[in-house]
């Protein structure tokens, strides 16, 4: 399998604080990777570096063998192919659901409005929100907003989707709908990197689980290995606490 | 009550109104553009632009508008050799003054937008300019409307100060009438009522615009 995305010796400091240390990661096409770990371990920062919303302090990131950290690299084009879904959805509050989804394809890919519209409606159907096309985001529940945000990211037809704790801001009863959409995407072969606290989901859906702590990738492997037979003490402690809560 | 004094005063007020209106419109329009540019500069990463905007705003905020009017009308022509008629000087005073206050309104509105909005725009492949225009500006504009209209109203009333540099706007006309007729009570009362009518119209427009934008 070809490596689609490669993170090479990545580090990130915020002032004196080292948030990421020597991160190495390869993602192949169609792979679903879940990043787990305690708060403050650098999971979200890693994802934000991959999307270049934060710039690394050291190391490089390669997408399709091109170094996207190089200052001449066109980040805009890269972001068209590597989309991101945020914890707080970040929908555009003054645009309808449909306009939220259509905005980027029309502006960046110069898609005719009717084509973009048709695609947007298809995507809304896919995330189970066909009837919400013309409402404003503020009238939707958190779970519905997140599904719109996913549809909006999908409208760009990305090769890779990054999810930064997509269910963390949701009421527990709304998590299911979002996870179902993510589940379907994984089954369709979308390459995904998810930062998540949903251990059951990580176990069922991911091809690989990465455990991060203190800015390092402490352990990675197939979900069965990580969840049933973690090697590292940190992973063991973390999972013991979570399993206690979650009963996976 | 004898309203016959209006036969003389009202045409004068109308003449003044035309001048007030023209100076207000040009002054506020240019001031709005200047304010948007300076407000953006205040919160951007370019240090040079930031310093320029800060100095401009500091000068305007730390001097009374009456001093600014006298300076533009009497000093600038002496320094530059460019002859300014009083109406042009009036427009310059209003746009320089309103621009500085609008800049602070714009800065506040831009800074009030959740940074996640910008990130969402960029992560969708929009350019920084497209993100600003399509993602940041619409909600920022909505949030600054009340303060913006407030500044428009202040600027319209500030035109009264221009009477000191012989701009024949409403207040100047009232003063002229009072000086000619000695009817100070009628002159200044009619003048005040006239301003109240103009500002009331502005307030009605503000309510309409805000209602429409809120949807």
C-alpha cells in the first residue's frame, strides 16, 4: 500500500512548552486511524499540524510524497484534499445548511451552483438531514450540526479527513448519529484520522490505534492489541481508567 | 402661535440641510472605507500597518473635533499650499474623524468572531481573502451594525461643528438667522427640532436594517 500521508520527526513548541516530540506517522490510503490519549497529550495539536492550522517547530509532513511544510507549497490546494472536522463544528452561522455545504466547492473548485447544490443535497441525504437543507445551523442540535460539518467537508471530495474530537461537544444521546456517519465513511474506504475518546468506536472501526501521552506516540498497533494487550505502562493506566468508565 | 418666522427660516434650513446631507454622506462613506481598512490593520499581523493605524486613531481620538476642523481648514492649506474650500475641508474632517471611531468598531467586531470560523474556512481550501470575505465579514458586519449606526448619527451631528469653518450647514444657517432677526428662541428651537427629525429618520432606518439582517 502506498503511503498517502507521512509525518516525519514532527515537533511543536508553544513557547517553552513542548507539545509534540518526534512524531512519526505514516497513513496509507483507506486507513482509519484513531488517536487516543489523556488530555494535553498533543493529539489535537498533531491533527492541527497535519492540516497546517498550526505550524510545526521541527520536522516535516509529506502528502503524496510532497513536503507540504515547504514554504512554497500551496496549502490551499492541500487543504482541498485533506479536510478537517472540528470539535465545535464551526458551521457558518449566517448561512443556511445548504449554503454552508456549497460555499467551498463553488468558491474554490468553481463548480456551477446547480452542480454544487445537487451534490450538497446528496451529502445531506447521506448524513440523514435532507429535510434540514434550508434551515439555519443555530436551529439544529449539536449532533445535527456535526453531521452538517461532515457533509461540508465531504463536499470538497477530500482524500483524507481529519476529525478533532468530533463527538466531544455533544450530549451523550446525540453521539450515536455522528458515529454512525463516521462508521459508514470508514466502510466506504475514506482515509480518516480521528482524535477521539470513543473507545468502543476506536476499537470497532479503526485499522490502527495510536496512543499518545506527553507529546509522544507511546504505542501504536491494531485495536485488539492496544485494547486487550497494551505493552506500555502509560497505555495500561489510561485504558484501565477508561475501561472502568466505559465498559468496552 | 405665530409661525410666520418660518417663511424666512425654513428655506434657510433647507439650504443648510442640503450641505449637511452632502457632507454627511461623503464623509461617512469615505470614513467607513477608511475605518474598515484601519480596523482590519489594527488586528492584522503586519506591524507597519498596525502602527500607522494606531497613530492615526490616537491623533483623532486625542484631539477635539473642533480643533481638527480648524486644523484642516486653516493649517493644512498653509503647509501644503492646496487651497481647500470649506465644504471640502468639512468632508475631510468628518471622514478622518468617523474613520478612526469606525476602525475601533471594526476591530472589535473582527476580534469577536470565533477563531474556529477562520479555521473552518481555511480548512475547506478557501484563500485567506475568501475566508475573510465570505466567512468572517458577514457575522462581523451584523455584530457591528448598532455601533456603526451610532457613529453615523454622531457624525451627522458633528457636521454642526463645521459652522466654525464657515460651512453653510444647518447650524450655520440657524446662527445666521438668529443674528439677522434676533429671534433666538425661534431660531434655535426650530433648528433643534430639525436635527431631531433628521436623526429620527436615521434611527428608523437603523431599526429596519437591523430587523432585515437578523432575518
